[in-house]
C-alpha cells in the first residue's frame, strides 16, 4: 500500500503568481553545480547578497548547511547523494512557490540527478549554473582541506578524485571561476536574470 494513499494536497488561496507580483520579480531556482573548491558557495553567497540589496526576495541553500540539518542522516554513497539532491529539489520547489529567487550550491555530481530536479519545475523556473574550474585549480585552492584528505584515502568517494563528476551538457550559464572574479561572475548571472526578465 502506498504511504501517500491517504494524503491530500491542500491548495493555498495565495498563488505563486500573486507572490511574484507583490515581490516585483519572478521566482526561480538558480542551481550551482561544480567541483568542490570551484567557487559555488562563494559566488552564490555574493549573488544572494546582491539580489537582497536590490530588494529581491531571495534565499540560499548551501550543501554543507543542509547536511547539518535536513540531510544530516545522509552519507556520500551514490544512493545518498541522489537522495540529498532529490530532497533539495523538493525544498527548492517550495521556495520557488513562495515567490523567492532561490540559490543553491551543491556539487550534485550526477547529470541524471540534476535533470530529475529540473523536471520538478515549470519551464523557465530552473537555471543551471556550472562553475567551471579545473580539478588542478580546485585542488590548489582546497579551502576545506578535503582534496588532501581524499588523496590519502581519509575521505572515500570524493568527487573528482575517487568518485565521478559529470559536467552539465547544456547549462543556462557557465561561469569560469579560474579566469573571472567573484564580482564578474555575479554580474554575469545578474545580466542573465535581467535579460530573461526574471528581475
């Protein structure tokens, strides 16, 4: 018997469109993906701040932060990574329904998992941002010392070293964090949002 058989979806009397109208902008999920150390969190933090300072309703979901709470029961096996991303996709969908420009920063190494999240959203509600950066540069940065631990085997199944990363094939935005500053990367994303009339 399905666990959801006796569960009913309750519609709100406030619609997503009404929330967007009051906020003065579209709601969307901006999904950063890339290797550890590629700049996802750094750029997403700066993007959220820029949007907030411009009067936009925004919220950021970060990979490490979410694993402290919502997903603290998940490890880093392929199955747990898949469930981690599935849950974030569902949370992101709720946030977009609330009218917020939602920014996420997750390695999300598997293309299928990212595509599954995209399917949760209406057309134009999911923007994939690939933080393009070579493994060599990410490893040189190594802000958390994770690559060093992965090389010694202290961290098994580490993306880019002992576990795969599948780069996006057709992301909406590619930011090269080796060649571009944080400010330049944020401006590139803001330009996209303005050009496509999200803000």
